[in-house]
C-alpha cells in the first residue's frame, strides 16, 4: 500500500508541476504578444540589436517600411547594414561610443532603402543591460 501511495503522490506531483509549467508558458506567450503589439504600434522605426555584436534581433513594421526590406531580411544582419556604405564605419564608431556611455545617442544620419534611395533620419538609442550580462540597444529611427 505504501508503494502505491508513493506512486500516486509522485503522479500528482508531476501533474501539478506540468500544470504550473503550462501556466508559465501561457503567461510568457501573452506577455510576448503584448510586447509585440506595443513594438509594432510605435509610429517610429524600431531596431533592437545585440549590444556586443550589433546583430539585429528584431524590427517593427515601420522599420521594414523605412528600409524597404522584410523583417526576415533584416534579422541577423549587422545594424550598420541599413546605412549607406560610406556611413557604415562612422555609424559603427558612434554605436560603440554610445554603448560605452561616452556619448548620449541622438544624431542625424541616412538609411539606404533596398531600392538604393537614401532617406535622412534622426536616430536616438537606449541601452538595456540584462541580468545575464548581455546588452541590448533599441534604436529609434525617425525620417527627417
């Protein structure tokens, strides 16, 4: 009887753990959907990049429209790739200074659309330090 009672208790415990895990997954999904809705609702073009590599992690619809590229074309690319070739090196330096806290980031630049057209923009950025030591940079592009 004791073995049977232990087995039933173990099954109940596993069921409770799975139930709580599923609740956690659902809460994370809802939070993610809310964040995506807010991100996409912005009137400005938003680029979220890894602070160390400069790799684009996410963009909103306005960013896609600004540069004339789909989200999947931008993800994984370096954030400097949205600028004309002649500005990419300078923009990388500006980004590094901003990450190092040596410069508040608000500057005028250009982005190059997929059709080659250059669009003047004002860029502001914020840096977020994550608990695991990683840094994220949220760049806000406004056509001027």
